[in-house]
C-alpha cells in the first residue's frame, strides 16, 4: 500500500510531466503510422490499465 501511495504522490506532484509524456507519445503515434509505435503505445496503455486497475470488464475495448 505504501508503494501505491508513493506513486500517487509522485504523479499528483508531477502531473504536468505525466501529461507531457502521454501527449508526446500520442503525437508520435499520429505522425508515424507504423506498427512499431502502435506496439509501444499498446505496452504503455497496458501499463496504464494495470496501474489503474482496469481489469476484466473495466479494461479498454481492444477493438478500438
């Protein structure tokens, strides 16, 4: 539980950095339409879903 609180405190303190990182990857994904960056973004989204406890029915639709 302490680890989760530490991560939450870091994210809440550095939320602009987190948004910039996500925005950067979104920009790269739209500018380079190839499978490599799509695969990287899929790994990032899997990590975000894991950290957000988006499991089972709460997970994002893989068809979109």
